């Protein structure tokens, strides 16, 4: 389907406290947008019931181009190296390109 | 008032109910937002209440209370840190993260203590409330200092720019922490709002307060029991720290409350409770950001799974005894 | 009190409002957690209340009430099951799942009945509350037995290890169901807590109770109307079961309430309501786990979309008449 | 009552607290459902309250109030539209979407005004409440007409079938909007329910009302401050519209309130507030559906980030002055 | 793994107001089901904090066949052309086929 | 990108009641962690509005290796065969490998 753009979807699973930090990092790498979903879960660091703020997880979805993905993954790797717990998942997606209508030229 | 009759306060009974429900693997679960709603309500109510009275209280004693609150917040984590390192059960970075929790406070424990004193008909000063607000944060700073000191000793070098623990944001967040702002803000509002208009919100902040506290403790019971399940992660030695540390701190708190601040039995009990309680609101997120190497399930299990239940069920009546003994003598 | 004036209780009017909003396809929607918050509040409040009175009531009558509650819970599903199978509208597994709902109870219907009796100035015994707590679960066991019996007749063989319906967990969950624990737990707390401390939570559990019930029924109205939309899935024959079954059960309930338990008009009405109401809290999850072959939209549409609205609007005043008639004669 | 003492109403102080918390980048955040819960509660309470009084009020004046509410709702957006187009800062479609917000109303602003009048001890008529309910919707229709008119002038042709703005659903939703139904429904319930049964929910709708309003405004403060951050998107010229439009509208409102409806200072103030306030509940979703070309962050920043805070802090005391001046003369 | 069916997963990120509209569109295209998740996020049109209804985002997941996907994408493109803000993401998935048990023949 | 591990992402859409059951099953198959998100939706068994607990859906995300995936899919197939309603979606992902820092050797 020629009209679809090939992009990467980066899905980050982590604790809510890291939301701000990760989004700032992504912005610095020129990412235009993101989507966040509340989640709960469990892993090596125990249960994250989501009942208290202190153990709520989030899923951060970032649609981006491969060029932007690489440096962002470096940043995330750096955070993980410093002990932050996060999962960074990359998958291939195709997306409908945005064609803004004439009228919204504000 | 005996420890048993303490168990007959609805607040404590609901804590037990939540705890039991989880142990029996009941599917009773609180929606996350309800937990948030309850703590917002409790902080606002206690803030309005205390602020209203503090607006009419002695400013000098208030200053004293703030001073001693900071002293407690700065010293307790250091004591805890060396105890933990001595115990050899956790590395120094986990020790720093855990210790910070014990220098801070738990509003839930404080409120349960107030419910306890009220149903025991014991008068108490309103100053400990300022201490509650003040003590949330200083321990975090000590925690960060202990952590980066440990890192240096461990020879962990970090890319300066990215080192979170010196990241000013962590410190700022320690003071702009949501619950701290809510509590201090409500206290100021309670103090400066026109008495007439404060009257209009009294039914909200007073009448339904105890009922909301019951729901809150029901939820904390569920949470605490869930944490206990991680007990094995912690081990007996560490668990005993979760019981002995608060008892030790309560003595220090009682001494300050009675001798330094000259409070009566009620006020002294509350200062002892502040010293004994461990944070599960302001400190954990700060530690997760600034000491990522530390394992969250360790400090959360200790503060939520062991110290909080101990304080609510056994600690409070005990600290009340200690206070009575100090004030009596 | 006429059925019309029943419609003039805010609780019922809010149910109608929610129902209407959905029919008009309004975008009025309740956040999921709010629904949860309201039912937690209602169960705790009614529990504290009833427990407080039961703590001062006659233990023997209490035992009787429990016994007859179990009898109702075990017999009604069997009746329902055979009616459904006879109707030939659903297979035996769906019949088992649906029948279980009618042996259990609906706290929302029970509370509306209490609001009705209060505004009608009718006295009522507190024992039916224990029956409410007891009746949530036994029907589930019967449901499971009917289901595995049907399976045997259908010749469905299941890998023993994996067969959910014999999975003990399902039975345990029937008794550790969140709302059951919350209700029983609160009753015990209301009974054993020091009267002085119960006083402190009265404003929470009493004063704002009716208002919270209104919000709850508003939400149930939305929910019921949404279910009605699945009506076609159910069909007229099955829908009529959702109306006739409760009416029939209410007679059995009234007989037990008056003759077996010797209650007055109020208490007899409440037992009739318990018999007539269908569960939408404890039973659906149990059936989804243990009778996965049954279609959830069938039993949910019947209990939430048909029986609940019928009971709230028409049933309660009707059962009140029936009770008056029995007690009168 | 001076503007300063207005700032000493807890409701306004909590708005400031929320605003400040966000400016200081505190992590204080409200769970989404809590915001929803609070607005549901406020609409139901004010509805029951007003409906109860309106059920005892003069029907003719009520009709008048409704008539003038519609007039306001239809004229204000047109004025706003031409001001915006004249300003040359936004295209005509954005102008239409923004203007619609200023023809509609903000329940939060209205309730703050009531809190203000109460603590100032000013009496007020109950009719403006009907106007609040009525004014949510008409502005939407004008908005849609202005939008499709602009589209024609811009020569934007749309596939008829898919054109949302003529899609009846948008109009229906304007009237079946959740908050409109909740408010009108509660008013009707308050009017027709038996006084005895309304008494039973008074503690819920009255006693804790002010407290709930405080929490609501705390949340609105957070929200408004977040919007202010989008200020640069809006620009000074547009921002000044967010201040001048309400002031202008308040005069029109005051004239109608006093001369057309003959209200006293209280009632006139409330009509001025209705005219001045901009919607952030019913209109934004309608515009997003029907005028998708318009940029949501423009109209949301204006109504939530600029007009709402201005009205709450400066506007209400100002409109009170204006009303006093009109009624006085 | 032969037993897995090859399908497409269409993920739509948009404002909650569009939920009804998009689901009706999908139904018209013969889609059998969908899953919706509440989200927050940010993009060209600013922050969607999720705190108020007016700026809550949703993720709509639709599992469907390629034949159904194409026309649905056309509809979504049409909505975007009229100015609606949405992201339509397509990815390849495999799914366990549904084998309904005998008993549920209602 | 050599540093990324190739893994499978198993996404399960089902009713909340099955959460415990599925997670226990996954644990038995040696899965280390999972992430759960609350959802609503509709399908063959009607609307799951998420308004009441009894009809809330969940999405369970499980990152795992292909070896672990196969037996877990067998279990899920077994549950579906017994009438449980669930969707099991498999997709290919790449993930940043976890490098735990020295200090957390507790
Ligand atoms: N195998 C997994 N699949 C899906 N999510 C996972 C997995 N492992 C961990 N997570 C998520 O990542 C969070 C942090 O994981 P951990 O750092 O292992 O504690 C957990 O709370 C889960 O939400
Ligand atoms: N690059 C992105 N990655 C993930 N989600 C995005 C991205 N850009 C936008 N979004 C989501 O799509 C919504 C609307 O985007 P926009 O139309 O750009 O304002 C945002 O609120 C985000 O939830
Ligand atoms: N085609 C689909 N795309 C996405 N989710 C679906 C689809 N079909 C069903 N679902 C989800 O799976 C749940 C159960 O589906 P069902 O068993 O068909 O009732 C629904 O409530 C939806 O959340
Ligand atoms: Na402490
Ligand atoms: Na029944
Ligand atoms: Na207006």
C-alpha cells in the first residue's frame, strides 16, 4: 500500500516516575509526539499493582523515523545502565501520513 | 488505653480487614484513583483543620517545631544508614535508599494516631502537624547525599551531566512533591481564609473525616498485605530493622517532643509517631529517580509491608505509653 | 404507599435519569472507578450500620435468618434452572449460569428497598442484612453443580486438571468475593467497635448515604439501559423469565420472612426483595470463570437489563404489597 | 466586598493553590476520574438544590429567564465571531469555534460566584440556575452555522454525506450532553421528589458542597495553569480577547439581569457571570467533532487558561460591582 | 507456526470524542470487534492530559483482514482530510484462531 | 541494529476475571514478567463497557522468546477450547537487552 509511510514504533514500559524524564529525552531528540497509557505489571523488580502512585507503570508509545530512533535508544540504554528499570520495544509499523487541511493555517 | 482497645477503632479494624482480605486472596481491590482521592481528601482536611488552629497558635513554638522536625529528618536517616550497612544485608546504595524512608514520615500513621488519641480522649497540640509537613522532604536530601557518597566509595563513576542524584529536579521535586504542597497549601488556606468561609467547609473536612480515614486504611491494608508477600525478598534481618528502627526513633521523637518542645502526652505521642513512621509517598519516587540502582521492592516492602502495619497496630499504643512515661516522670 | 409515589424517591428518579440519558444516547458516562467507589461506600456504610444494630440483636433469630438465607440460595437456582431448560430457549449450560444469578442477591435492589421503606415510614428488622451477606455465595455452588451435571449429560469431557468448574479457586472466590468480604467485614466492625468510635463515623455512613445511593442508581440506570440494548440477543421468552422469576421468588421469600422468621411488614418485604433480586456482583465473574461456555451477555442482560430495573421500579412496591397482605392476614 | 477578600474564599484559594502547584512544576496531579466525579457531584447538588427552590418559584419569571438565556446564547457568539475575524489573528473556522465557547457557560465559574455571594452575604434569585442549564447548548448551534458559513466563503466543499457539521448527531449531542442532562435531570428531581425524601439527601448536596467545590477548583487550577503554558500558541492579541470578551459580555448580562428580568444585585451578578463565562464542558467536544479544522488548543487555552482564571479571580468581584452599580442606579 | 492466522492490527490514536464515530465507521466496514484503551499524550495539537474529558486520548485496536483494512483506511483518510486529528497505525500480527466450543450454540 | 534482541510480543485481550488465571499460566511457562492495561471493547460476546468490573477487558502484554511462546499458546488454545473468550496476538519485536548495574547485586 504505497500511501502508507514506513515508520518505527518505540514502546517503552517503565514506572510512572520516569514519564517526565523520558518524554524530555525524546523531545530533545526531536520527537514530535507521544502517547502514554497507564498500566500495571510485574517483573524482576516485583509487582507494580498500579494501586499506589509509587508503583504504577506506564506504556509510552512513540512513532518515529529510524534516524530519530537510534539516538533515542542510546539515551534509554544510558538510563538502563544507571539502573533505571525500563523496557524499550521496537517494532515496524506503517502509518497513514498526515495531510493537514488548508483551513488550519493559523 | 490498652493496645487491645486500640484495635477497636474502626480505622484500625478496617486496616485489618484490608490486610485479611488480601491474605485470603480475596478479589477485593481498590481502583487506583480511589486511593488517590482518599489521600487528597485526607491531606486537604487535616491541612485546613490544622492551619485553622495554627493560625491562632504561638508562632515561636511553631518555629521550634519546624527546627526540630528538620533535625529529626536529617539525623534519623544517618542512623538508619549505618545500622543497615552494619547489618551487611544490603549494599550501601540500597541502605541509603531505605534509610531515607525512615527519616521521612507517613501521614497515614499520623492520622491513625490522631484517631487513636481522640477515641482515647487525649488532648494533643497542633504543632506536630507542621512537623508532618516539614519532615516529608529533608530525609530525601540526606538520602541523596548518602547515595552519592556510597557511589564514590563504590567507585561508580557516572557521566556528570546525566547523574540523576545531583540533578536539581530531584531536589526540587522533593519540595514540590504533590502531597507536601497539598498539605502546606491547605494549612495556609485554613489559616488565612475568613473564619466564616472556613465554617462552610467544616462539614466536609470534619464530619466525614473518620469515615474517609477508614476507607484509606482499608486500602492501605490491602497494600501492606501485598507487600508482605515480598517478605522473602527482604529476609528476617532486614524485616527486624523495619520494627526496631521505628521503636528506636520513637524514643528520640518522644525526647524531642517532651523535653525540647515541652508538649503534653498527646503532642509527645505524635512527635514519637512522626519519628517512628516511614514514608511511602514522597520518598519512594525520589529514590526511584535518584538512586535507580536500589531495588524498589526492598524499601517499599519495609516501609509499607512491615513498618506501617507495625506502627498502626502495635506502635501507636506503645508510643503513647512511652510518651505517658516521659511526661509522667 | 402507591407505586407512583415510589417513583418520587430521588434514588429511583436518578435510576430513571440514568436510564433515560442512555436511551437518548447522551454522552453522560460514569468513570469506571466512580462506580467502584460508590459500591465500596454503600457496602461499608450498610455494613457498619447493620452490624452496629445486629451487635445488639438476638443471636438465635440471627442464626435462623442465616439458615433460611442458605435455603433460599440453594433452592431458587434449581427452580430457575428447570424453568429455563423447560423453556427450550437456552442450552443447559447457559441455563445453569443464568439460574445461579437468581439464587444470589443484588445489594443495589436491597438498598433501594430500604430507601423505599424509610420514605414510606415503614419499620424493618435488621436481620435481612445478614441474609444479604450470606446469600451472595451459595447460589454459585449450585450453579457450578448444575453446570458440571449438564456437561456430563452433554457428554462434554474435560481434561480433569484444567476443568475450571471443579477448580477449588472458583469456590474460594465465591466466599472471598470482594463485596461479600466488605459487607461482612464492615458488619463485624460495626458490631465490635467501641460505640464512641462508631459515633465518629456516623456522619459518613449515615448522613451522606442517600445521596451516594442516588449517584449509584444513576450509574446503574446507565448500565441497565445499555444492557437493554442487547435485548434482541435475549428474546421475549427469556426476557419474560427475567420478570416472572423474581415475582415468583418474592412469594417464597415473603412466606419465609413472615411464617419462618416472623418478621413484620418491613422485614418480610426485605426478604421478598432478597429472593426476587438477581446478582450482578459476585455471580457473573464466577460464572465467567467456571462456566465459560455460557454467554455472558445472556445472564448480564437478564439480571442487569431486565430484572434489576423491574425490581427497582415495579417490584419493590409490589413485594411491599405482598408482604402487607401476608402479615395482614 | 473587596476583590481581595474574594481571594480569601477557600474555593478561590484552592484554585490558586492548584495554579501555583502547576507553575512550580509540582507532581501534584488529579486522577482523571476524580475530576469527573467532582463535576458529576457539583451538577447533581446544584441541580437538586435549585430544582427544589424552582419547584416553589414563579413559573412566568422562569419562562422569561429561559427566553433571555437563549437570546444571550445566540447573540454573544456572533459578537465574538466578528471581533475575532476583525482581529485577523485566526481564520474564520477557528473564529467560529472560539466564539461558540463564549456564548455558552461555565458551571465552575457560576458556582464560584455563588460561593462568593454567600460569603459576602448577598441574596440571589434561583432563576439564573435555569439559565445555566439552558445556555450550555444554543451557542453550539450558532457555532456550527458560523462554521459552515465560513466554509462556504472559504469555498471548502465537503462530501455531503460525511460533513459532520450538518450531521444531526452533533446537534443532538449538544442537547443530550452529559452535564446538561445531569443538571436538568437533577433540577427536575429536586422539583418533583417528595420534600421528605429530598430532606434525606440534603446533607449530601448541601453540607459537603463547599468542600467538593474546593477540590474541583484545585483541579481546575492545575488545568488552567497547564493551559497557560500553551499561551505562546495563542498570542497576546487573542489572549486579550479572552479578557475583554467576558467583561463586555458581563455588561450585556447585567443589563438583561436587572432591566429585563428585574433581579436584585445577587441575581444580576449571576446573569453577568453567565454571560461572561466561557464553556469548557459542552462546547469543546462539539467543536472537535463538527469543526475539526479548528485547532483545539486555541479554544481550550482561551476558555480554560485565560477566561476561567480571569473570571474566578478578577471577574466575579468586578461583575458584582457592575451589578451593584446597575441595581443601585 | 501454521496454526496462527496472519492478520493486520490497526491501531488508531485519537481524541475520545471520535471514539463513537470511528467505531461506527469500522462497523459499517464489517469489523466484528474492537478494543479501546484510555490514554494521554501530546502532539501537534498540544498536550492531551487526560485530566478532563475534553482532552483525553484513546487507542482503538482493531484486528482485521487486509481486505477490510483498505476501505477502512480510506474512511480514516477522509476524516483526516476534513481536519480530524488521528494516527492510524498498521502492523502485521498473527493470532490464535477462535474455535467456539459446541455448547455455546445458543 | 545488532544490540537489539529479537523477541516475540504476545498480546492477550480478554475479560479481567481471566487476568489471574492467565498470569499464573504464563508464570508456569517460565515467563518473567508481564504488563496489564485496562481496556473496554466489543466483540462476539457483546459490549464490554468497562463501567462495571464484570465487563472490563484487559490487555496483557508478555515479552518472551519463541521457545516460551509455543507452549504458552497451547495453554491459551486450551482455555479457548473450553469456551473462554480471549484474543492471543503475536508480533515480532526487537528489545533493548537489560544490563543490570553492578551495584544491585543484593
Ligand atoms: N516479560 C515482560 N513482558 C511484558 N512486560 C514486562 C516484562 N517484564 C517486565 N515487564 C514490565 O516492565 C516493568 C519493569 O520490569 P522489571 O524492571 O523487570 O521489574 C514491569 O513492572 C512490567 O510492567
Ligand atoms: N509521534 C507520536 N507518537 C505517538 N503518539 C503520537 C505521536 N504524535 C501524536 N501522537 C498522539 O496523537 C494525538 C494527536 O496528535 P496530534 O494530532 O499531532 O496532536 C496526540 O495527543 C498523541 O496522543
Ligand atoms: N476484531 C477485534 N479487534 C480488536 N479487539 C477485539 C476484536 N474482537 C474482539 N476484540 C476484543 O476481545 C474481547 C472479546 O471478544 P469476543 O470474544 O469476540 O467477545 C472484546 O471485548 C474486545 O475487547
Ligand atoms: Na520517620
Ligand atoms: Na435472588
Ligand atoms: Na458566556
